[in-house]
C-alpha cells in the first residue's frame, strides 16, 4: 500500500507541475520578474495547493495515525538558523538563474532530457558537494 | 514573456496539494522533492522505497500527460552555462536550507512552520532579486 500511495503522489505531483506550467523555466522566471513582464500565474499554484495540503495535515493529526503502517510525522517547531537562511538565498538565486526548482527539473527529464538532464546532474552534484562538506566539517 | 494562466495554475496547485495531503495522511511524510532526492542519494528512499515510487510517478506522468493533452505552456530555458550554475546552487542551497518549493513552500506552509514560512519568503525574494538583476541590470534574457 505504501508504494501505491507513493506512486499516486508522484503521479499527482507530476501532473500538477505540468498542468500549472512549472515545467517551463521561462514561466517560472516570468513569475519572479515582478518589475518586468510579470506572470503571476504561479501564485495560484501556491494559493490552491497550500489549503489542500493543510487539509491532509489536519486529517492526519485528527486521526492520530496515518492510513498505512508508517508513523505520523512529528517535526518539532525548529528555530530559524543560519543554514536555513543562507541555503534559501542560494536556492532562490539558482531558481532565478535557471527557472528550475527540484520538482520541475525532475518532472521535465523525459520531456526535455537535454536541458533537464543537465540541470538534474548539476543539482545532484550540488547536493553531494554540500553533504560531503558537512561530513568533513563533522569529522 | 509568458501568458497569465490562473486557472491552469490553480488546477495544477490542487493536484500538487493533493499529493502533499496524501503525503501527510497516508505516509506521515513531508512531500519535499529535494529531501527525497537528497536522502535517495545515500540510498535511503524510506520505508518500502516510497521515495523511489514517488520519483517514478513524478518523472513519467508529465510525459504521459504531454502525449495525451499537451499544454500550451511550452518550454523555454536559458543556456547550458546558466542551467549548470542554477543546478549547482539549487542542489547545494536546498540541502543547506533543508527544503525547496515543495517541502517548505507547500508542505511547510500548510502546517504553518515558522522555518518554512521564513525559507519561502527568502527563496522567493532571492529569486525575484536574481531575475531583476539578470534581466534589468545586465540585460540577460531580454
């Protein structure tokens, strides 16, 4: 059941990104270009998506357990720290430069393998560079 | 310049929201794509490899929808150098900041996480500034 739910989640997410136009980097950059030819469409993605996700979260909390054998999410309310702030600045800069965030990058792999492939490989490299650096620092 | 498509945006948003809602309700997980990929790189796709099943759906579905009902959005990307720089920054930044547009922007906002709200404001702000500097200061991408 867990694999089925996960597959359905991936299908919904991939369809949503495609339908919303987030698989077109120019549309994402148009959304970020508020002082130019602004395309505010992606506000509607968040405005529609967040309340639906909120319902799912509330249902999980009300039930006290999930629909599968997996345990309920428990994330303590964390603090805003330096890695969160610096990481988000770097991510936002990359998002602006390329018009890709991780989901649309992966979702475009079969549609635009040349461009999305380069993006995803570079993204994975960036992730590995970060994780490697962390390991060295902790050692 | 792209066309304003609020209905397509809202429909897509509901589908993404349903995915995130199922993530909480069925799996007790945050549907955060940078997290799923980042953990997957260490071979940790989670219980019954749920992360891998999710990624298969995420990769295959847009192609399938494109064959059946192609959208009018099209595809227009910057040059290879920009795409590589973007990928490196997105990968490094999302690992450092513990999330991206899905994990912080949709899932975290939905559970009113202060960290996610701050992260979302910062990465949208940084994206806005970056595009403004590229387009209107340096004149990249018209």
